[in-house]
C-alpha cells in the first residue's frame, strides 16, 4: 500500500467554538498541529477541504496559528493544497493566500501523491451543479465543501447530490461535521463513494467527541482507500438524569471520579479540562444547583433540562429549556409587572434579540400614542 496524501476539513481555526465561554480555548489549534505533525512525520501532502478558518473576518491569533503550521509544513517541504468553505469564502483573495506555501485548487486538476485530484470551492446551488458538470473525465478524487443531500437525507436545505457529480469515483467532502461514508452513483450512473472526515474538534456540544482526519492510500491493486486517523481531543462525557437516585449517585461522587479519570490524559494544559453535558428532568428538586455544585470548576459544564414531550409540540420545539430556578421565577411572575413579564418572555424565546426588537417597536408605538394624547 502506498499512502498518497492526508485530507481534513472543518478545522474552524479560532480561539474557541463557544464565544460565551472563552475558557474553552485551543482545541482547534491543537488538532490542526497534530495533523501537520503527521504530514511532516510521514512526508505526506496535506489537502484542506474548506472551513479552515471559522470566520470571514478574523482576529490576528487564528491567522497567526494558521501561518505557524503552514510555515512548519513549508520548512519540511510538505505540499499543502486547499479549497474554500462557506465560513471563510472570499471570491477575491482566499484567506490562505496570506501564506505563500499552500496551493488553491479551485477548478484545478492536479496530481497529488500519484492521484488525480480536482478541487471546487464552496459554491451556491446552481453554480455548483455547473461546476460539477465540468469535472475532467480522468478525475479520481473530487474535493468539495457543500451541503450534500446524500448526507442530510432530505433534512434541511441542501445544495447538491452525488448524481450531480461527473466522472469522479470518490468525493472527499467538507462541511458535514460527522465522520460518514455514503455510496451512490454519479451522473454517469457509475458507483461513487463520498466520505466526510467530520470536524477536527467539537464545534457544538451535540457533536460526537471522537474526531478524525483521513489518510488516502492506493492499494497494490490500484484501488484507493481512506483510512481514519483519530485525533487527541478534549475529553467529553454526557449524562441523562431522569430520577432522584441517579442524581444522588452522580452528585455523591461519580461526577468527581469520572472527571479525575478524564484528566489523566497527557493533553496540553489548555485542553485538559473536560466537557460535561448533563440533561436532567426539571421536576427533580434543585437538580441544576446540585449538578453545578458537584462539578464546580473541575469541568466545563453544559447543563440543560430534558424536554417534556408530553406537553405538546410547542414545548418540544423549544431551543432553550428552563431549569428549576426559572420555573420558580415563572410561578412568582405570573401576575408581575410588565417589565418582569418581558424578562420572562426573553428567557423563553428562541430568538431573544429579534423578540426584544419587536417589543421595542411596540413600546415606541405606545409611547407615541401617549404623547399624541397628551398633546391634545
């Protein structure tokens, strides 16, 4: 077997994935450094499949971290190729052009590690179909960053499907934060495999914590194969608390023991503190307070109430669930002045900023009416 290159996507280089929690820092940088280390150690070219950066407008540190790793790869003469994802997309000057080493392969056919590769930046629906129809006939692997119907299974808005792809037999895809493989047929009705390595560190607390990049290998029979390479990432554990016995047991010592086990890894200091997610039955007295107290500062806690599906679709679809403290406030505030009712409305809102703006418009209209009455 002959390794050809390394592929990763969705590194989302930024200080942290949660802007409201700046202490969760460094995950994306550490994962990207591991990938660069592997490429240097094995002298393998690196292909970046888009969303290398988290934003179109970046602070200095993510760019500095990007350039640091690109300079390391350049010093070891390890080639780097890239396409743009929707997060960082710039039609005039791709962000990775800040460094002289990486090569932009949008609408370019290149041979990388003996494999014929063609790249496409993220493109909107319609444009991507045109671009997919222009893929050269000898393409072995297509590099893309799109919302694929084949991954999403008709959930949400998608941009393209494997049946839009011409000629390529393998598609390496960014954008989908899950490590996944799907098999279908391309525009020529030929078998086509699409593989997503997923994001290189957690970008949302609902994501899987195991993260990977791909090593593309040509087997002795000429076939191409993608091998998963697992990254060392911040430890994560999830709990569901539905009864008092489970709550008592976890708070009495199981949380502490589990967190101690998770911090034994030889991880850098900045990513050693684990992530803990706890979903609890909000009918359990003082559940949120007890969980928060038991975990303290030993882990980054994401704690939210379980949705009570028996209370109907409106309750089920809430993006923000209320803990026991908020439930108590709700009872106290049922007959409260308008200002307190507004606060409760915002606590329950899926879009607090938008609802606040609407309320302000109504408030202004009332004030104008009052002024008009007073004037007469």
